[in-house]
């Protein structure tokens, strides 16, 4: 297999957007293509990650639409739907095309326009990835699966609502340094947990999870340009190498997992990515995790192998995962505050890692970052893609 | 077996019971199953009170649970118990769990023993 480099990155600001779905994916794609300065090199293939356009935007085959809007004919085009893991899955498809020699340059774009529908419809769209007969019919939604998961983890490992609040406070603080983030709001323990009015500010969503334990519903798009190493060198853009990709699946119904407090697919996917990269956890400088719910950041930080099982909340409490800690997690603000346009999230994580490794992350730059890890978590953990990007100085 | 029972699958090759239904037995890969009802008593593995309700639901909150039945089979359903905790003993019953327009969907409701 050929080595593959990230040669361009771009994204839209996440949030509520007045742009159309097509326009969102154009804007991030154009930003990434401008960044790549491809010159004479054509885009051989386009991969678009998206979960809900068919249902919530009444639009299908959107990768072909993107090729048309950008006049990239006769590039190949595929749309990848893999739930909330669509972004990193599409990245993997693009990587495979370049690594296999079927393409030299591939544009990968993740996009979602969720605010096109109301909250009830949006929640139902996301809930449609739960098990139709064994979960969905009962009124199960993703927050309810996260609520049941959180209660088990809290009872077993002594995680408290205060720990969950610390994740939200950290990620909101990080997002204040990210101009692309959906939420720009500092929050405090007092305001969301301790003050008498905290229950009003932070009402329950799926006990024990409250509003500030849940990511917002966002619109947005994020894009990367991948190139074969020789092309990247000719472009003068060699430097960020796709070092490892790992993916794994787990049971559809959460209750069927032998240990429902474990995120086995995260464990396996991470191990596969680190094995492929020949890298150890110690070498990782910056991490983007899929904190659709605060509890997930804590448990993913363990399942990915950065902390022992049941100790992620302790590392958080010690400040190790803070922006200025020894292993900054979600310097972008994560899903919690950057936002979560489901099909775009995995790509946004990788755009953030690219900027961090290039030293282009502005105020939220993790100093000297050379190796980044991302975990993109689909379903309630039934399909997980993890990615390692590494900076190589030449 | 009641006509509106929620059914698990017993593999005719290895006897393992799985719920929900799979096309191949998760234990041995077998392809033939006998239906067996999800029934009896069990304990609450976890539960949640869901306030951000799904479409079709209008109450203030919906109490959902994951239960391990004494048969070893686990299932997700609605929890009709006033003071649940992890480990609470419950019994599986069948009732209306969702109304979609005129259609009443029946499924698992866990009630106090």
C-alpha cells in the first residue's frame, strides 16, 4: 500500500446555518481545495459522508451533486452513510483509494444539515439507528441509551455528575478558542450543578444526564484533501501522514453486550489503529473523542487505552485532559461545544487534528503536537472508526 | 405462548437463546431457531428517565430499562416501577408501549414483582 498524506483541510463554522446542504459541502470542500493548492493535479475521487440527507433534506446521491457544483468531472463519487461514524468511514474509503493506487488525489467531505427539521423529527432521525424491534419501539433514543450507560458506569466506577459536568466545562472552555465551534458559552459548576437554579439552567434529558451532558444539534461541513506521498511531495505539502486507521463493530441492541459498561468496539478499533501505525499511546499529543454525551468522553479515554478502565474520570479531575494538561482531549470543544452535525463530525475531528499537527490551530494550538488520535463513534458504539495522524518533518 | 408475546430465539443446534432475533446464532452460527417468549422475573441492569421524548410520546417522562431475566436473556423495555434502582427485581409483562396514530404497538413492560 502507498503512504497517504493530508494535503488540505477546511470546514464551515458549525451551528445553525442558513446555507443549503449543497452549499455547506461546497464551502468546506472549496476551503480544503484552496488550502491544498492542487495546481495541475486533478481531484480523482470525491467521498461524501452524510447520514440524513435522504430523510431530513430530501436529497440523495449528494457526492455526485458535489462533483457537479465543483466542476470536478469526471472524478469518481461515493456517498458513505455509516451513522455518526460516517465522517471517519468516508475518510477511510478515501484513504483506501489512494493507498491502493486507484486515485492520487481524493476529496473527502462530511456534511449534515440537521436543523432543517424540528427537534422531534431530528431526534427521531437519530433514533432510527437503534434496534427497530428491540429498542426503537419503546421510545428509545440515543440520549436514553447514553443515560442507561451513564448510570451503570457511575455506579460501577464512582463517576459522579460533577465529573460529567467537568467534561462539559472543559469542552465549552476549549470551544471559546475555536472560531468554528457551534457553542461559544463559558459554563461553571455553580451554574450547571451546584446553584439552586442549576436545575433550571440544566434540566434532565435522560437521567442521570442533563442538558449540558448532551451535544447540540448542528449544521456544518468539514473536508480534507488526501494525496499519494509523491503527489504531496511535488505539491510541497508532505508532512501530515495517515498513520493508522482502525474500525470495529459491536452488537446492535446494547443490552446484548456481555459487559454493557464496556465500549468494546472502541477498544478494538483503537488497538487496530495503533498496530497499523506502529505507535504507542505515549506518543499521542492531542486527542479528539466523540463526546456526544459527557460520559462518552470519559469512557472512550479509557477504552482507547489512554487511561486504565474506570479511571478516566480521575485523569479528568486531575486536569490531565485539559487544554494545558498532559493529554489534551477535545481542544476543539468536542461534539459537546464544537457541535455535532452527525455525518460531518468524524471529518471535523480530523480537520482539527490536521490543524493541530501543522501548528495552525491558533489560540487553541497544543504546543508541539506531532501525533493525533480521533475516535468517531457510530450508533451507540456499534460501529467505531479511530484514526491516527502523524506529523513528519522533512 | 400468548399471541402477542415478545419472542427470543432458541438455536436448535446449540440451545443458546438470543434476543433480539439474529439470522445466524451468535453462539454457534446455527440457522434454525425455535421461538421462546421473553418472560419471567429478572433484575434491572440500568434505567433512565427520558425527558426529551421520542415522537409519539406525550407524558412528562418515559422510564426505560435494560433488564436481565432469570433465564439469562437481557431485554430493553419500559419500566413501570415507582422507585427503581440497579438490581431492582421486576417481572416482564406485555402491554401497549407506543401509539402510532391508530396503531397500538405492544411490547415489554417491566413491573414490580
